């Protein structure tokens, strides 16, 4: 299932949402391509969605959830990339 949280995240002069899949990155990339989100908006486990595209992704079938629910489902899916993994400090990484 594709999930999106509310556009509440500020950055680069805009407000953003996060778009994730709770089952696979393949599903996420396919959905993003269908709604014409640029691949550069992908950030390891989610797409950043600018506020002006929020209604488009919901209309295309993304399920609206809270930010807490989005993170909970992403962690449960096993697709979550932690901050430590992003910075290369995760156990097992050289």
C-alpha cells in the first residue's frame, strides 16, 4: 500500500510530505513514476512530495496517514533506512 503523510515538513522554501510503500520499493517507484514524481525526490526509503503535489498523489490512490503512522508502517515493512544507516555509522558498515 502507498502511504502519504500530511504536508507539514518545511525545507527549501516549501512544505513537504513523505510518500512510502509498506511493502516494496518497487511498488513505491512504480507509483511515483505513474504520478510523475521526479526520481531526484527519492530519499532512500521515501519520496519527498511538495505540497502542491499532495492532492495529486492522494487522487492517484495514496492513503493519507499521520506522520507517526507512516513511520510505524515503514519500520514494520523493513524498508526504513535509519539516520545511522544514512550517515554510514550503522553496525556492519565499514
